[in-house]
C-alpha cells in the first residue's frame, strides 16, 4: 500500500469542510490546517510563546492567545502579518507532516484554506478545489457566522480568485446545489482519487 497526498481547498463558504467530512466517511485520513493552526498556538506551546515575545498584548494573563487583539495587530500591519505567518506556518507544516506520517496507508487529505496562495499544493499528488457562486458563499457565511455582508466580501477578496484555483486544481467540485448533490460529486471525486492511489501503487 501507499499514501496519496491530496490538497483540498476552497474559499470561505464554498463547502470544503463538508467535502472533507464526506471524504472521511469514505475512508480518507483528514489533516485540517485550521485545527493544526490552533494547536500550534495553544497555551504553553512554542508558537504562543513566540507570539508573546513579538506582541505581548496579544497573549492574556493565562498564556492564551487573545485572538481579537492579534487580529487587530496583523490586519493593520502587513509586516506583522508576515511575521505571524513566519511563526505559525512552519509549525503547522511540521504538525501536518507528523499527522501524515502517523496515518495509515491510503488517501490523506490536507484541508488547506490557502492551498494555492502558498506552495504546499506543489507537494501534493492531487489537488481538489470546491467552487461555489459568490452569492451562495456569502449567504452560507452570513447564516453560519452571523457575519456582516461587507466582512464576508472582504474575507473573500483576500483569497485566491476561484478561476485561478480552478485552473490549478486536478479536480473541481461545484457546490451550487444541495447537500445531496455535493455528496454525489464528492463520492465521484473520491473514486477518482482511489484510482490515482491504485496507479501510484503499481510498480
């Protein structure tokens, strides 16, 4: 047996988390970069200590990250954002590599919101992007997060253009229908990934 490293991405509100859940039901190991990012800056971690050293006001008296304070710092200062990424991203990559090494043979799906904005996609055997219309994404995020439309639009604007993601991805899942349609597309895509895994296992 072998492992097939898959990068799964999609803009905010696209439905990538639902696709990841479907892939998990079908047998994939899921490595979620957002979960790893929280782990990388958990209280007592090297990551949170590095953040406290850079921005003492971003860590509270209990040693936990003050996320609103940190967000205010990095949103106002691109240099601070780059410095934060330099702290968090290498730790997330290391945790992701560890999770993949511990995973059984088969399909390992790395859920990475900014897959194509960085270079991790180049290290993947296959990439999958979940695409949805802007209006569908905005409606989902407003319903899910009770967010303001302008905030959602700003977050969307900071992410990769869906057209570019579509051009780079090996597989595209369209999510403008209901959950049943998304399940069907996810299953079809997973079948193709299983074929890719089988091809990789051939001598």
